[in-house]
C-alpha cells in the first residue's frame, strides 16, 4: 500500500498569457516605431495583431538581444 505522504513537487510558474506578452512586446519595442499610439489601437489592425501573435508564438527567437554586440 502506498504511503499517504507524497513528495510535493514545486509547480512551474504559469506562462504569461499570449495577450499579455503581445502587449508587453508592443509597449517595449514596437511602440517606438509603430504608427498606432496605443496597444489597443494597434491590435484593431488585423495585420499588426497577426504579426504580434506570430512573434509571441515564436518566443525568444524574435526578441532583440540586449547588451553588448559581437566583439
């Protein structure tokens, strides 16, 4: 018979919701050059919304690296 005490595993932090990641991406990087003044205005455009969705879906591969460049 199994022991009533079971090992407790730490839970992984839940991934940030895609909508929140899209907002963060827009505000951190895209807002500097995008014609829309706010995230809400930007996602009303279907092309911009789709590009944000695709960028978030591809994750870290599309983020701009910070810090020093190649030496």
